[in-house]
C-alpha cells in the first residue's frame, strides 16, 4: 500500500522531475512498472534510482533505453 504514491512523490515533489509516462501492471499483489521521466543528466538519474530503491517494497530499479 502506498508504494506508487511514494514513488510519484519522490519523482515530482522531492526531485522536481517531470514524468512523461507511467505504466503499471499487477499480478498476485506484485506490480511491475515503467516510468518515463525527464532528467537533467546521469547524476540526476542516479539520484532518482537511488531514492526509489529506498522505498519499502521496491525490489529492483533499473534504467532501460
């Protein structure tokens, strides 16, 4: 509960990042999603990934192309 809210709060409020898209799917209480976000540079992306990994309930965060 609240994982999606925590993630979107980190992205929009804490790091002031604009999301272009958000796609979430769920199966047996486990969800997987893709977030397309506009970041300034790789350091900003690394900060975003690190912050999301700290959310309770997150198992993996990775960059895709």
